[in-house]
C-alpha cells in the first residue's frame, strides 16, 4: 500500500538534527518563550519577507488572536469561504463574531472574489481568506475590495507555507496571516504549533501580549489574554526543518506537474494548473462524481487516499444555526473531492504507479 502520508518518512531526513535540538532545549532548562522561539520568529519572518512573526500554540489560536487583537465588537461580521475546514470558522464564533460564508470559485475551490462584495454589510469588519490546498487566494482583487470598504484582510495559510502570489510570499500580503505547523503541514512540527505574521507592528505587539495572558512583563497584565505559546521544543524542531521547506516544496511541485500532465482519466476534475510554480501543493485534490467507487478502486490497487473535507461547515451539527444555508458549489465540492498522495518522500516509481492506477479506473455507467 502506498500510504497517503507517512510522517516517519517525512521526518526521517531530519531525525538526528531534531534529536540534537530537542536535547539542547531539554538541557537548557528553559522551555517557554526562550531563545529557540525568538530564533524561529526571526527566521520565519525573514522567510515570509515580513516584519513580524509571533509564535503561538496552533493555527486555530493564530486566527483567534488576530481577531482578538483587532478588537472587533461582538456581532461584527467576518466573511469566510464556505469551502474550508471548521478551524477557519471556530475562532470567529469563540469571539461572538458572525461568520458569513461565501461560495468558492469552482475552478480554484477558493473563495470567489466576485461574490465577496454582495455579502458586505455595515457590520462587516474583515475578510478571512483561506489558502486551501496550498494555493493563494486572488489577493489583488480581495485587497482592493477590502480597501474600498475599510476592511481588514486576514489569511489562513495553514496549508500554504512557501506559496507565492504575484512573486510575493504568502504571509506578507494580507494585513495578518495565520499559520499552522501541525505535523502534516508542509512545514510541520512534532506536535501543535502556529504563528502569526504581519507588517503591522502594533498588531504584532498586541498578539505578543495576548498569547501570554495579556502580559509581557511577569505579573503585569495589559490585556485579558490567553495561554497560547509556541514552546521551545517545537520552535527548535521548526528551526531545523525551515531551511529545507523550499526543497521539499520543489519536490511537491514536480509530483504535481506529473499528475497534471499524465493523469488522463475522463470525468476527473483536476486542480488548477495555471501557476504550478507558485502553489505550495500541500494537497493534490481532484474531484469525481463517483467518488466512493474511485476511492475503492485506488484502495484495491494499493493507493491510499483521503477526503478534505467530507462535510462542509454549514452542514455540521456544531453549526446548526447555519444548516439552513444552501451553498450548492460548496456542497458539490464536498461530495466529490479526493486527495491523492503528494509529499516529498514519494518516489518516481510510486508516482507512476499512482498515475497508472488512476487512469485504469472505469466509472459505472
């Protein structure tokens, strides 16, 4: 069986360096808000070509801390793509803000910029973009709309480490960007981890306070904050892996290009291949109207797949108040998507096998 993802293989090239870095932290006696975190924040802000990086506990908290730092009043509306993981929406709810779901562009499966303006009301305060699957949203149009309506633009780039948009690195385009370093990500820690990047010095300072109980100086609290800190061991591990991110992403691009060129299955909807060098290719997501049969075929052929995501946010029990929404483009995507194996550890032979297995699928008449 070719696994969808093998984290042991992903981390194997860095294992010795990770062990050494972890031991260095262990022996230091300093495990929270120390030199390893500072080093990673500097390195990742440089990588993203942005002034500030603030390490936090996870990607969900990264979004929540941005929203909290902006101080939007309760009841404010935040525009969010309907086609996303629930983690993009939960921080909005936690702060008693209102998620306003917008349908995706059927070609990119990202938020459709042409549909944003019709959802803007006097209560709208921000647009939360999601760079799903590793592709940047159409930021030029989104930033222009936001500028006209005096809205903040926040990006959830949990799947887009290293992606580009018009030669700009994701993380430096929006007013603030949230990253997750969950172990499966292109840049993955060995546990939960996240960060916020921004050019806004005042925002970065507020988030730095907020992540640590609202405090920068011990026992002096400027804000009602939370406990959301990127710990020293995870920061040290990310410091080990960051220098190899571009190399790993290059391998992802090579595999994605082969899929785009060599998969010839009729009725299989492929991801957009119009700017393959810019995408981070966190996931290679195809669509088929006979998804169950397609997945079963690949499983029998020894190819493991995944579904990102089987049930949209507005159909989740957790969001019963949104269950009445009819979002046909989103619902169709969630009924058809299949994620193929795509990671730097796949060999050329495995890629060829996957392609051949896909091309041999015969859909049911």
